[in-house]
């Protein structure tokens, strides 16, 4: 996903993430069905980050935890996201 950090329209934050879900088959099917809600929540979270927050050395760990909580609270109904794994994080 690509988003502009808060207050920085000339910069881009590019993040790649993988999700582990439980139960695996049903959770994956739910993520696929609700992919628009998933994308909306991820973009909302990424675009709310300021450049100062993105300079934090623990930014990836914080983002993983916040995504986990947000997706379980706002997207998942039957399954649960058990782990968010950030595989790419770049500020351009």
C-alpha cells in the first residue's frame, strides 16, 4: 500500500504487509471478502502518521500492533488477525 504521511503531500509511505489469521481457511476467506474495508483501514492508519512518528526507531513494531488491533476491531467479524508481518517499509 502507498499513502501520504500526514502533512507531507510530497512524500510517500510504501508498506507491504502479510496477515496471519485464525481460523486459517475461514479467516483468509473473510479477508478476501472484506478487502475494501481492509484497504480503507490500512490507508487511514498510514496516512495518519506524521513524519516524526515515521522516524521513530520502533515505527514498524508500533504499526504492526496498531494494525492488528484495528483490523480485529473494525474489519474481522468471524476470524481474527493473529499476526501482522511488515515485509516492506519505505519512505519516498
